[in-house]
C-alpha cells in the first residue's frame, strides 16, 4: 500500500512541477533547481545549468526559477533569463504551466483507463430512501433537472452535483411518471441507495468499535435494528442514525460452514419465493445462532456508526450490468467529459464550503487521507483503479491551484495579470506581505485538515 501511495504522490508532484519547468524553458527563464521530494538531496545532477535533485522525503517538490523570490521586499535580479527579466505574460504562462500539466496528467490517466478497460454501467435507477421524503422506495429515477438518467453511475453524479440545491426530478412510480419539484438532497443526513430486497452481511468488524465490544463477528447477518428491517443501505443508515438508543440489533450468525450454506439457501428462497422459515425453525437452530445485542453507536464525521463493513447480496443485478468498450476517439471524448465533471464538482464543492453548506470536517481530505486512499486504490483495486484515483486527485489539484489566492498559482496569475492591465509592477513589498499571509493561512489549513485526517484514519 505504501508503494502505491508514494508513487501517486511522486507522479502528482512531478507532473505539476514539470509544467512550471517546461513553461519556464519555453519563455526563456532559467530553472536553477528541479527537485522531487523535500529535505536533504540523495541524488543530484547538474545538466545544462539546472540542478536536478531527488530528495530524501518523497513528498512534495519544487521548481526554483532564477530571480524568483515571492517573499522579498525588493526585486534584485532583472537579467534577461531571470523570472522578473521576462514580461508578465511569460510569468503568467509559467504559473499556469503547473495546473495545465496536472490537468493533462489527469486527462491522460482517464483516457488510458477508459481505452484499456472501458466502463461498466449499471442500467438500474430504482432507489431506496433512508427517510420519508418526496421520493419513495421503489421509485425509478428517469430525469434529474431535465437530464435523462438511465444508469446508476450518472444518477450518483447528478445527485452529488445537485446536493443541497432545489432539484427537479422525474420518477416512474407504480407505472406512472411523476414530476417532483424542489427536491432537496443532503447526503450528510440521508442516503439514496439502490432498491434491494436483502439484509446486510457483515464482512469485517473494526477493532474496538461498538460492534467489536459486543463480540459481533464476520459472516453475521443483521436481521433488524429496533424492529426496522435494513433491506438496503438507506434503511441501515436510517436505523442506526435515527432510532432510539441504545440500538437493539437482532443477528443471525452461522455456527459453522454448514450454517453459512443454510443461510445462503434461505436468503435465496426468501428473495425469489417469500419463503417462511417457521416450519423448519428447529432444524435451522442446529446451524445458526440467533442473538440480540444492545449497542450504543459512536459519532464519526457527524454520523453514527457501529464499526462494521458489510455488503448486500443482489441476486439479479447482473442482468443490469453493461460492459462498454471504447475506441481511441471515444476514450478521448469520455476522458474529456469525465475530467470536466471532476472539475465542475470541485468548483461546486468549494462554493458550497464558502456558503457553509458543506461540513469541512467530514468532506475535505488532507494529504494524509489522500496518501492512504492512493495506497488503498492500488493495493485493493489494482493498477487501473490506482490510475483512476490519481487522475481525480490530479484534476482536483489543477483546479485548486488555479484559485486566485496568495501563494497558489492562481494568485501569481492574478498579480501578473494586474501588471499586464495596469502596465506597472505591483509593489514587491506589498506582494511579499500578501504572500506571507497566504502561506500562513494555507499552512494553518493544512495543519487543520491533517489533524482531521489523523482522527479520521
């Protein structure tokens, strides 16, 4: 896992800094150092006036340009090949190079994944909801804000992009089309899941969690929570988060491998034939432990959890799965569309954070959490899952760096654009002070999200 995490960080940093590097070369600014990693150099080579370095800590990196000092109160180098010796338009291109190459990296990774693996679409839009709302269990969503929805992936993207906004939804209910206006979806308070007819099967119990403390073990099935049958993720979420405490959880646990087989057979019969087990109850008891436990859930990112990982068996889901392979040109088109969607979601996310519509603690990942997720993507999902997740982070990095904030590439672009428009250079003393304030704010935010990452890991 660490290998993939480090590889992901190195790739992200390298391409971003290489964007600055290549633009500086194009506009004639000398690059004094190009480094991957931070701290003491372990490998270095001077080539054509640039010192290339690999540093001991493989996180971060930098591209040092001749004459650039963002914190100096005075510009001291105006040589033709120095940063301030070139026109402001050239400096804008250098600042823009980092985000541009971050975008190109993300686009290329998405294109590669799409071309070699295609996409798997789930042509299923029947939903279950976690609480009473304008939507009902079994509704089939066909449109969101007049956009046709015919698969689960598009449904999730549209719901997420319209989260905490009044949305127009068209559903098919009992054979009739119904228009629902002013639907407001808050994913932190409710869940919209695929409609199922099953119960959750526990596959892992987190150490020292509420479930672990009452000795719940893997392969156990949750039959009910406070007499609520958790037939899908939405019902499970509702039962844990909105039921009276403590939770009374009824469980079925196989005594041995025969118990697993018996439960699987019963699940199958119940799904297809509404099987009633009363008449063979005494036989079932030979293989299955029936138990009821009392649990006090714990809070995590404003949600109540009991510390389990689970899945729902979906017997007929395969008939809705469609594998789509793409040509080179189709992969290019899909990569562009997906990269655009990632950036637009980033734009909306930042906007909602500033409006106070999104809880930063539960929705913003810092470097530690991203490091962990990169490792998990590669270790558990393989190379293409790793490439896909790296692409998303790189695209988000491209957008984030273009935000017009001091110390970010977007801030440098604004300062140099001012020089182009005003035809005069801003005071280095003022710019240096603004940069210091920007760095302090960014480092403070980094510290806060890192602390949040530590407690959330």
